[in-house]
């Protein structure tokens, strides 16, 4: 069996999921995915050629090594987890007045918001 090769992005966003795959033929024993630290959680079942990871990140180090082990060998991919852009919320108006309150959100590079 040949050495597996991981396909997927080398950057991820904190608090988002990312999918990684391999096109290597399924070896006996399947695929074993692992992470080098606690900056992500594998949320899909083991043994498959695809893995889904929920990335957490931290306030300090934001890199993690994703490793795929099979009987054909090992491949790894260094992932950089990007922190979300800072959120700014401002208000205008008053809860005591008849006009109500308006909230305005601003995130650099964002065009849509979910309230």
C-alpha cells in the first residue's frame, strides 16, 4: 500500500469545521486520523478516507498538525487556525425613548451577519 496523502486547506478558521480527505486506496485497518494538540476536535467517525474537524484555536499558539496513519505510511499537514476578526457593536437611541434602539455590527471583511 502506498503512503497516504492528505488533501485540504492549510488554514482554518477558529470555531468552524473543515474537511480533509485522502485519495489513497483503503488499506487493511482503514485510516487513523489524529491531531497533535487540543486546538481541534475530530467530529467524524474514524476509519474513513474523510475527516471533519472543528477547530478551536487559542490565544497563544494557533498551529496544529493533522496526521493520517495507515499501514502504507504516515502523512501530516500543518494547519494554521485563524482567529475571528474583532467584532464591534454600537448602539444608538434609548430604551426609554419612543424611537427604540438600533444596533450596528461591524467586522472587518464581513458582508453578512446573523443576529
